C-alpha cells in the first residue's frame, strides 16, 4: 500500500460543506470497494496457475478494501446514522459474483484483464470527478488518493494484459468488444444494488428505479476532461490508438450521451 488511513487529513473534515448527493454515492462506493476480497477470490480462481498474478490480485484487493473502509469512515462522519456493517451485509446478501468459477466470464484471461482495465478506467475517472466536485476538504483528499491508486491499478492489469495478449493472441476487435461490454455493465445490478443497500432504508429493491437514482447522481459529477481521459485509457486497453482523432470524437459523443441521460433521467 502506498498510503495509510492515518495519512489523511481527518482534522480538516468540515460538516458544513457536505453535499447530499455526494454523500449518497460515497456510501454506495464504500460497499463496492470493501467487497474487493470477493473479486480477488474470483480472479485467483480464474488465474489459478499464475502465482505472479495471484500475488498482484491479492495486493490489489487489500487496497480496494482500504478504500471502502476509508470512504465508510468519512460517510459516518457526515452521517452518524450510517451503519456501514448493516449496509454491507445487505449489499452482499443481495448481490454476489461467481466466486467458484474457474473460467473467466469474458471467455479468456486476456478478456478478463481487458475488463479489469475498464473497471479501473471508470473508477480512476470517477474518483477524480468526485474529488473535483467536492468542497469538503477531507473527501477531496480521500478521492484524490483513491483516484491515484485506481490509475496505478489500471497499469497493473494492463501490464498483465500484455502478457496474456501474447499468449492467447487475442485481437484488437475482440479486446474492443470486451471493453464495450464491460462499459455497458456499468449500469448492471452491482452499482444499483450498492446504492440501494446504502440509501434505500426500508424500501424494496427495484432495479430500474435504483439504477436511475444512482446514475443520475454519479453522472452529474463528470466533466468533459474526465470523459476524454477515460476514453483514451479505454482505447489503450482495447489495443487502439489513445491519441487518435477517433478518441476525441468518441469522448465528445460519450459526454453528450451522458448529458442527455441526465436531462431525461430522474433521481429517486
């Protein structure tokens, strides 16, 4: 780990600068991040004969778990009624990944690593956006640290991806297809259910309602520069030129699509 929770400026917490929408998405993020150990179990099963990657995956999971714990600590400072343990139990009771699978759901190990790169693209840009949107000093500091970690995690998975691209001879179009598929999964049950588990109270889970509520808030923090960087990183993971004109065009289209979703979506 490159930093510890004690390194953060906890004494700078300012309760007068808390944004309610930011608080809600941070609560949800704390659950997803803290669940990193489950993903490490899955990855170690998929890469069962790759000791080098297993060591990296376990170290990655420890950092993800630390992210979740730190975000939960901040959320409790901001809302004394936030019961992280109860919400995390609710989350894991309702959403599970295929822990026993010994084959990647992406069809190949290289595909799995492309998908992991895309996840890190999303989290790095997301926490950068939260850090820049927050006026609360402690949350900004936390999100900057996490964003930096997620960028480093992207490089970790990308380096291992290069190993498996050579072994499995996976082509650019296949990598691009996996990347597109994983981007589409950003609207699947995991984030919606985490948002519900953290903020739903006694309400029942309705995927469409809670997905819309989460995405409406999460998307509102993105700015064009965040999309440009995310698209460039995604292109690189897919084996495409991250500096091409197509990269700029796709980032502009992605931002327009995001703004349209915000304009027509409704938050619960």
